[in-house]
């Protein structure tokens, strides 16, 4: 009977080596899934927003993060001057511009 015990331990050790690799593979799989489902789309969206901000020019109609709709009158490095009504101009930080609206949106609003 004692002759069978060392064989049983040897078989269990071989199976344990394979099971030690499984958690590592699961962690790698989760990291890959998080990258493609969360990180990569967020980076793509940030890159599109940054390119939209660099292309911003006077006369563009925009919406700010606060929901203010207006026409850009002046663009500097960090700030944008927006006309929200006749003669009413506000200065906002450039990153607060969330989207660029089609021309003529202000007349319909």
C-alpha cells in the first residue's frame, strides 16, 4: 500500500503545475478585455475631442459642457469667447466645448 502513495503525490504535483498557470492566463485575459472595451474607446474619444478643439475657429457654433449654445467669436490657446445672444459674450475654457454644431443651429434654437 505504501508503494502507491508516492505515485499519487507525483500525479498531483503534475496537475498542480498546470493549475498554477490558469490564474495568470485569466488575469491576462481580463486585462486584454478591459483594454479593448474600456481604455481604447476612451482614448479614441479623447483624441477626437482634442482634434475638434484644435480645429475650432471664429464663426463655429458650439455647445459647452454646461449646455450653453453659442457662436465662437475669438479663440486663444486656453480660452474661447462665445457670443450667446446679441451683444452678450462670455469667455470659457477651451476644454469645456463639448461639441461642434452644424451651421444655422442658433437660428433654429
